[in-house]
C-alpha cells in the first residue's frame, strides 16, 4: 500500500517536471525565455530591420537611416503604416521602407531597444 502511494507521487512529480521542461522548450524555440522588452526589441531589430538599417542603430545602413532613439510614436507611424507623426521631419524623403503591420504588438519593445542604444547602455 505504502509503496503504491509513493509510486504515484513519484509519477505525478515526474509528470509535472516533464510539463515544465516541455513548456520551457517551446518558449525557447519561439522567442527565448522571458526577455526584457529591450532584449525582445533587439532580437526583432537584428532579424527584421537590419535588412536595410545598420546593425548599429546609431549608424546609417545600406538603405535606411540611423534610427537609435526613435520614439514610440514615430515607430508606430513608420513601421505600421509607412507614415510619420504630424509635424515630424523625416530623415529621408524616400518611401523605400515597406510597412510592417504584423509588428503592431512589438512597437514598445522596439522603442525600448532603440532608446537603450541611444542612451549608450
Ligand atoms: C526594406 C528596407 C527596410 C526595412 C526592412 C526597414 N526599414 Fe526602416 N527605413 C528604411 C528606409 C529606406 C527609410 C527612409 C525612409 C523611406 O525611404 O521609407 C527608413 C526609415 C525608417 C524610420 C524613420 C527614420 C526617421 O527618423 O526619419 C524608422 C523609425 C524606421 N525606418 C524604423 C524601422 C524599423 C524599426 C524596422 C524594423 C522593424 C525597419 N525600419 C525596417 C528601410 C527599411
């Protein structure tokens, strides 16, 4: 009797551990384990924006201008809609950047990253 109870407990604990391990694996596969907004923004910047902007956001890239320190309002208009906030003077007159509306939930993360590099930290 006693053995069976212990056996069940061990089995339950094992299953719980397995569950944790699996969910962590899934997180790692998609985004990496809990990232700070700036770190998530950096991942996005490095994988998406550097197609045209410099890996160093403070420098001009192959196509895009430096964008370190870009405000959330600017990022929202430019990245999601290809527009600029009212009264903003664009760094370039071109319209070569395609809007990337699928990033709509990621603007704060991008802004956090671009603010952190602006501050030099
Ligand atoms: C297809 C190339 C390309 C990609 C990809 C791209 N950009 Fe751009 N970006 C540009 C170009 C070129 C400009 C200059 C204006 C124009 O031609 O649209 C620009 C301008 C900007 C501006 C306005 C700068 C200013 O102050 O005038 C911001 C902000 C910006 N990009 C952010 C981003 C972010 C964030 C990403 C990634 C999520 C990104 N861009 C991805 C090419 C690109």
